């Protein structure tokens, strides 16, 4: 889940740097919005609210039980405040897709995601992304250990004391 959230946030942040690019056509935006709906990205963005609230909780609550009780009660009522941000994510990601693909390509991608295989991919991607992250971290750690050992050995052979 954290990897997916980081990816989504990175995509949204990347969009803010494209202000000078030509705006996609209304037709491209419509096709991209349809793709975003088919990919169920909107549902993923809505699901981020509890994670956001959990992230800001320690800052506001500060390990004070009396604040925590009130925070929990208030957190349940602030969902409406998230709506403009949620809509901005959907709109900007649609604009990203509309800028990256032609209208025909957007339709083809959406058609794929509407197939049984596309739906299965959408269903499996979150779990696969988590598993992929574990594999990447494990191999990266092993590679870093090996590289550190080799470089340490090479530096010692050059007379450096480490």
C-alpha cells in the first residue's frame, strides 16, 4: 500500500511541473477520464483518506489521550474536506494520461482493462506491487552489502584504513 500511495503522489506532483505543456483536447480528457474510471483509480484515491488521517494523527494528537478521543470523533466527519483534493487527483491523472497517449490509444487501453484479463490485472496489481517492493528491497540490500564489501576490500588494498 505505501508503495502505491507514493507512486500516486509522485504522479500528482509530476503533473504540477507540466504547466507549460499544451493542454489536452476535451476529447482526450474525456477518454482519459473514462480510462481512470475503468482502472478504478478513483477508488484507490478515495481509499487513501484513512492513510492520510493516520499520518497526521501523531502530529495533532501528540500522545495525549484526551485529544486522541476527540481526533477520532472528528476524523470521521472530515471526509468532505478531502473531496476537492480527491477530484484534483482524478483530474490531474486524467490529464497526465491524456497528454501521454492519443485518443485512440486511450480507447485501446480502456478496452484492455475492460477485458477479463485487464480486470484480473487491476485486481492483482496492488498485491503484486507490494510483493515486488519486498523483492526489490531484499535484492537491493544484498547488492549494497556485496558492493560495500568489495569496495571496502579494494580501498583496504590501496592502503586505506576502514
